[in-house]
C-alpha cells in the first residue's frame, strides 16, 4: 500500500503569461529514488486563461495527469500535482530543480530531450508466447460512466474455468500493479492461469487505457470498478459464474470485502497485506514501523506520531474541506519546527495539507475495515508478511480474524509468512526502499500457498 502516494486533483491554473512561450512544450526528466528510476514528463501549453499542464509517468503507464497549479515567473517554474511539488529554475534549455513529496525531495532536472530508459526484466516475469490464452478487454462502470481496460488470461481459449479478479493497492496502478521495477500482478496472473484459473487484471480508473479521474476517487469508488469487473466476467461463457473470487493487495484488501458484502456473488476473497484496523491507526502504525526500521529514535517517532495523530483527528472531525485546509495550515505551522533539507517550511506544510484533504485521504482515514469484514460470509484467506512495514502483520491479521469471528464467518484462514515484505518478496529489512533492490517479485512459497487454498474452494 503506497499510503498517501501520488494523488491527483482537478486542474486549476494561475500564471503570468509574459514569458509563457519559453516554458511551453514537453519537459522530460528522470526521477531517481532509492532503488528505482522513473521517467516523468511535464506537458506545458498556453491557453487563453494562462498555462495549462499535465504530467505523464510512462513507467507507471499513467498519462495526462492534471497539474493542479502551474506558476512561471521567470526564471522560476512551479508545478503542483496534488501532494507533489516541483520547483525549478529555467537555465537556457534546461530546468534545474527538485521533486518533493511526503516530506522527501529528490533532484530532478528537465529538458526537451526524450529520455530512453532500458527496462530490466525480472526473472519471474513470463515471456511470450504464453502457454495460455491472453486477451485485452474493456468493460464499463455504468455508475461512474467510465471504461476500464484490462487483460483476461484463460488456461485455454475454450472451456469453463473458475476466475479471480486482481485488485491493486493505493496510488495509480496499471493492470500489472507495476512499481519499483516489479510487475507483481503479471507474475500472479501467470502463475494462477497456469494452474487452472482465469484471471482478470485491469488498469485503475484514469491510468493506462482506463478512463475516469483517479484523483477524485475514494476507496468506495474503486469498489464500484471491481463490481463492474465482476459483472463483466459473468458475461463470459468461459467463466464459471459461481466460482469468481477476488484477490486484493493492500488497499485492494480493503476493497475486496466491500465488494463481497455489496454483491453477495463473490465465491471467496484473498487479502494480500489487507488491513483490519481503521485508516488513521494504520497510518500511525505504518509510520512507526518504517521509522523504527530506518533507525530513528523513539523520541523522534513519538513526536511525529503526536503531530500526525492530531492532524488525522482534525480530518476525521471536519465536515468542510476549505475550513479544514485553513485549520490544518494553522496547526502545522505551529507544531512543525524542522523540515527536510532543501525544502522550506511553507512548501512542506502545503504539501501535507493538500495530501490530507484529498477525497481519498479523508475517506481512508475515517474508514474502519473491520465493520465490513464482520459482514463477509464467503471464504476468506488473509495473508501478510512478517516484515511488512506498510501494513504491519500481527496487528492487522489479529484484527481481521477478530472481525470475521465476530461476524460468525465459518470459513477463514489467516497466515503470516516469515521474512516477507509488503510485496511478499523475501527480504532483509521490509523497508519500501528495499523493494527495487530485490530480484524476486513475489515469493513462490506464498504463490503456492494461495493457489492451493483457492483450489480447495473451487473443487
């Protein structure tokens, strides 16, 4: 779960057009974060109202992301993309600047030159031609009036098969849930299809070939996308409509129970690093786990927790977004005394306010997955990694089990895998910064365990 990862907002532009021609065009850069490199492209155009910008992230298959605010006062350029802030200085035919998000910042220089990046294929990724049938598909979410694009894999191009829908974690994800150089959903789909399951995976709304606005969506909205995927599979003659299950990773593990309760037509659900505790508690736990694994002192961790806890409570108590922004701004200005090197206090606070007041964050912080899990009656497999620092295992598995027991679910299994992280890679520290450095995409031990459990529910 990339908690408070890239969240995008509706477009608003303000600028001074005097020097606009110098900044218009396609600006390319290579963002280097621990263990990974991402190409980013800012597309700047001149309109009657001023400058208009969008951002592309080719390596995440995300294009046309609205830039919330573009400001150019020569030589300074600023792009605001939700909680992302890019600050640069135009020097000749280059922009020298920094990319800032969630209290972290990374150098990012932009130019008009196209950047080619050599892809490194991980050893678990399947190589074409596949030994099974794969089809690109489209289906509609009528509630949201959007079209969703994905890939359906079938063990054979004829026959009737049990099926699963893969549900991605937070942040804009393509059908392969591509992140940190890995494609976990591609690997999972390949494994399960070879074992006899039909698998549907799809691009999140507003990502890849799917339409819609990712930035304005909440977890509940994403659940309607999965319901649409379920309805689509039921129209396919190759699918056993009584044996369609859901596999949700991270935030997907919150969505799967929602759908199972809403439709009553889900045969089983698998929660991969799913959560069982309220969103505000999860984020505090996540921050503590990552900070400890990173070697921060107890006093530092406690101070940050106190600040965040109050901020989260303000979000949960608020009914008015604009008023909340003002209150958060005032509160954070009073309590934050130190910011990351190279980032001024105003920028740091602005990024956090934007992040906390997004539709997704406001919903997520208030949502308690246990209340939904209590209503789930279909078979449930909940598995977590012992070294997961994003969704700590023991606290969440215990909460999931308790909720299912309270709801009298008669068929559920929980299991913790030693030495695996949030992506179910066999790891050392469990820190997100380690993901890209690991060759393995998804533990074969976990794949085998999940596959055997699923087969036992579809006999």
